[in-house]
C-alpha cells in the first residue's frame, strides 16, 4: 500500500468478541472523512482469539494491516508499533473498545485539513460511567503530572490525530519507556482540542484496571519529572531544621539545669529518619530502574506476525 491521507492506529488486547463490529463502525466513519486511508491493528499479546479475528478481517479488508506483538508489551508499545509502520499524511490513534467516539473522526480530520494544525487532541469532557475512584485517580494524576512536568496532561487521552511532521518528530525520540500523550505534548506542535465524552465499552471489561492505572501514573511521572528526586532535598532540609530546633531546645534545657528525658524523642526521631531514608532510597531506586531500562537499549517491542505483509 502506498502513502495515504489518514492512518488509523488501533491497539487491541483481548478484543475478539467485538472487534469485527468495532472495525466496521470505524471504517464507516473514516470513509466519511476521506477515501484515502489505512487501518492498522496491533495485537498486544492477546490471550483470546483477537489475532485470528484480525487475520479474518484483514482478508476481507484490503486497507487493513495487522501486527501481532510477540508478547504483551503494553499499550504504549503497541502505539509505538503503529506509529512506526503507518504511512499516512496524518495518523489517528484510538481505542478498539469504542470509548473514543468514532463520530468525531471526521471532525478531527476536517480540523486538521482546514485549520492546518499539527495535532488534534481529544480532551475528555466527561468520563462517562467510570467509577468515582477511577475518575478521581485519573484527574489527580493528570493534575499532578501537569504541575510537576510542565507538560499539560489535564483531561488528556490517547485519542489524537497527528500530522506526518509530528509523527516523524515523535519517531526521533529515542527513549524505551514511552508515554505517548506526554511525548506528544512535550513536542509542542500547534494543537487544537476537541472535547468528547467517554463512551461505555462496547462489550466486556476494561483491560486497564485500578492497579494498572496506578502503575501507569507512577511510570509516567518518573519518566517526565525529576520532582520526586527533589523531594529528598526537601526532606533533608525539613529534618535539618527540625534537628537544629530540637538540638537548641535540648542544649537550653541542659544549661538551664532541667532534666531531659529524651528516650521517647530519640525513638521518634529514629523512626522518622529511618522512614525518610527508606523513602529516599525507594525514589532513587525507581529512577535507577528507569536508567537501567534505557541503557540496555532493547527494542520497545518485537513483531511476531503480520497480516497482509505484502501491503
């Protein structure tokens, strides 16, 4: 397949039950936007028959290419794979479960064409039926990450359209630990935001549970901010000031002839200092782990199989 106007990149994991109907709706929406397109499906190590469904759909849809990763590498790696193989003048990324409304594809494309912007961001206006704890965690992470990293991630989503210039710039970023929405924001190209309401999943449960959300948040925070390391400086300053005050008070009591019963104070200080030291070591360990992962220079993913490799 030669270059086209629009590449639609869709990561999928255990989406076999609804994948065919989802792709039908996505294709119909894309065709309303442009007749020149390709669909790229990336199977992120599914344990169900998702890959078999991709092969079946690809045999009937000449504009669809499928890629099966050798194991589960995560959504970020699946997005990386799609961006590296896409051929469109623009690339649109969205979820396979249709929580990103397909009706907005035509609007994304039209805004990109008419306003000549490099990025069209889908911005979550309403988190739909997500549980309250998930909404609070998502909003809390986006707020904290935005304040600490200097990159605006508030209400951000992976539902985006990128101009070819942005895709090429994104591909030059060498890190192994990718954070798609953060990296796009960091690039800083001219962008337009389009609000959307998160739709209910078309079928089944989300593959991105509470534990995954917390790990993802910490992963992104340590990738884009040094502030957790700077907390160690703040802790050191706080304990230094506290020790100075306590030491001055102890000396005052000593020279004034008052008895000092310092056993409880010593125990409390030991516990506080020990906890601070362990927290500091944990933060340093997280950043060392990130550095270790980067210096190994392993690929972000390995493709095991391709549907329609001739295209």
